[in-house]
């Protein structure tokens, strides 16, 4: 035996390794005693990159990709957290790819809570270290603060130990946010209390994301006719 694989390839609480000859005499040994501290050496993540379709200050609900290269192999039930200091996340769909492969839907799950993304694995085999993995998702609302960063942490299955962690800064451009353009607005009748037809022709500045809906608020009227959605027709 030339090597012993320890969990996550890092120091773990209380281990002693011996190499002996045929008579049982020690020739080499190594030990690590935590003394009840339950400490675990935390490694640093090799690389991290955040790219978004719209990397613009204050932009709401964009498609993003988080790419990272872990130092240790990703265990069967590893947990990961991405915490943004000045952004809000609302994930509706996500995917994980690496090299020329991708994980199946039953091998991982991703959830969001305000500024946090939680990624949970449930696999039959470990994933290699020193490989670039990419988490892609819809639903990041960029903040408007002066600094932007992500705290990225890899945990064991029970959140008992931090395996790797790092903080990564990213930059957002300052641009004018796109707006819906009203091309034409016409009424059939403009009398105050008449039931009329309203036609609004508008242009969207970009394609709608899968987690978005189009909302049209035409306000109230004296007879309450505007609440009748059967009169509404939308063509995109």
C-alpha cells in the first residue's frame, strides 16, 4: 500500500498511520491528534469566476454562471454555499456541467434564500478535484453597492466541517437599465364613462427569462369593466 485516502484528502480528527516490517517493528508513522477540538484544516478553492448575461449595476433577474475549481474531490453528499454580499437570488432552474459532462437532475439540487445559493449533491461516485465545474442558473438581482463579492464554502454532508472556502470579488458595469418601449397606445373612445377598446403596442428590450411573467396593469374604471380578463388579448 503506497497511500491512504483520507476523507476530502485533508487532515481529519485523530488519525495515526503506521508502517511496520514483518516483525511488527515501526519504521514510519504519522499522527494527528486534535485533542477534542474537532478541528479540520480548511483548504482554499483554486479558481472562481462569475459571469452573467447582464453584468450591470442594479440589473434584475439575469442568467449567470458560477465556475470553480476545487482542490479536493467532491464527495457523494457534499454541500456548497454561495453567499452574495450585495445581490438577491431567486433560482427557478439550474444545471451543473464539467468538462464534456453534466450532472443528472437527481444527482443534485439547488435552492436559494435571499442572498444565498445552497447546492446539495447526492451522487453514487465522487467528482474529481482540479476540474472546472459550472453552476448555471436564472434569477440573480444585482445590487447597487460599491463593492460586490461572493463567499463560497464547501461543506461535508452534515455541515459539520468546512472543507474549502474563499471570497471572490466581481465587478459590475454602470449602464442605463433597459426599459420596455411603448410604440403605440390608442383608444377607440375617449369619453370618461364609455366602454372602449385600448390597444398598446410595446417592445421588450430582451427575451423573457423562463422564470419571468409579463404583467399588464391597466388601472381601474368607473364600471369595473377592466377587471374582466375575458376582454384581454395579448400577442407576443
